[in-house]
C-alpha cells in the first residue's frame, strides 16, 4: 500500500501539499500571535467583520453573473467585470446632474432610485449586446474561442468607456442620508455599510427566487441541464440564454451602485479587481451554483477584511492590509488545485419540474 501511495504522489503533488501545509501553519501561527498580543479590541474586530460582509455582498451580486452564464453555457464571461463597470460609471453623470438640479439631498430616495435605474439599464443592455454580438455566433465553436472573445470584449469595453467618459477618476457625490452610523446593541454600523449589506442580501434573495420559482428560472435550469431536450420541449434556448445574461447584467448594475456607496469613485478600470474577486468567490462557492456564489462571496469578503489583521499583523509584516488581494488570489489558486468544484459543487440548481 505504501508503495502504491508513493507511485501516485508525484514531485509536483508533494511540492503543492508542502506549500499548502506551510501556508496553513503560517495562518495558524499568525492568528495565534495576533490574538495573544491583543493588538485589536473587540470593537475593531466587529468593524472589520461588518466591512467584510459589505464587501461580500457586492462580490455576491457580481459573482451571480459569472455563475449563471457558466451554469448555462459552461464558459467564463470575463467581460462581466466591464458589465459591472458600465452601469455605475454612467450613473455618476446622472448623480452630478441631480446635484446641479438640487435634487440629490432634497429627494435622496428618488435620486438613488434614478441612479440605480440608469446603472441597471446600462449594465443589462451591455450584457445583452455582448451575448447577441460576441457570444451567440460562437456557441458551437470550441470553448477556447468564446473565452478569447470574452477577453477581447473586456478590453473593448474598457477602452470604449475610457474614450467616452475619460480616463480620470469621477467622484460619486456623498449623500446626507447615508452619512453617519447607527448603534446596534453596542455595535457601530456605518449607514453606508448597513445599506450595502441589507441591499445585497435582499437582492440576492430576489434573484435566487427568480431562478428557482419563476417560469424564466425554470427555463434557465432546463437549458442548463440539456439544451437539446429543452428545445424539444418548446423552450426558446436563445431567448433563455439572453435572459440569463440580462439577469446577470441587472445584478452587476445593482452591485455597481452598492460599490459606489462604499467606494465613491468611478473610472474605466473599476471593474477589473472586483470582477476577479467575484470570480474567485464564484469558484470558492462552486461556480454554476447560485447559493455557492453567495457563500463564497461572503467568505471571501470576510477573509479579505479580517485576514490581513488576523493572519499577518502578528508576524510583524508591515502594511499587512495591502496584502488583502494576495489573500484572495491565494485562495483562488488553492481552491482550483484542491477542490475545483468549490464548496457546494458545480450546478445551477436542481432542474425540477
């Protein structure tokens, strides 16, 4: 038995497992050292946790687009990060117009609804056009072809919006309604964070209900299971795939508005890093799995927020928080190596009648 095990374990496997164990030991040691030193009080840990939940909510809505498209077409839509960017980047100009009219703080709810509507319409339109122009003609092509097309579409959208709106940062205006914080049982929660957490959770429930309970969602699940059989049963496959992209674009537009509430600056490259984080979250939870996208996003948000302070500060690493992106992408690499199907596995949903 020992000889058989040695034959199965290659030198590469041994190196990977060694690195993985070393990183795990460093994480445990760093966490124990940080907690033993008592560098942070309970309030700080709670603040970091709330920040992580807010980030996770945004990542979850973006990850939904990756998950839905993969669940139906078995392809990664790398242009989805630009779908996320397009809506809120456009909505910034609407917000500036509302300020010029004096409506922004006079009618805050109406202003937020208008900005959100514009962001959703733009992101959804871009997603539908991507599917119709870039992906539908390549549906029967080898998988590498639409993947390369997605990367090309991503660059095309980035530099199109750079040409239209400029390459500089566009500030998203502060809203008086969202300034300050609330105290909840002795826990301080900023209004922006509370808005993002509650909004993301409610929106994810609505989008999940659409996939699970509606006729459109049933068609999506059927096409995901078997396109040919779905077509024979009278389902319009092209329309269903277009609806899938539209739903992902809607979620991306909503995520973009929540992202601007947290980080009030927009630019043509704003979708790249959040898009990669959302893809990481989708893989972590199980790409193609809607609840998995939400679970993976929340875990990633918490690890990104709490991880640098918990894992790295105790080891004396300077500017530990600047390594938060490294934590996210390390997770992606090891998930792809050790459990490529993610925590909950790869499936859109159960295709029940």
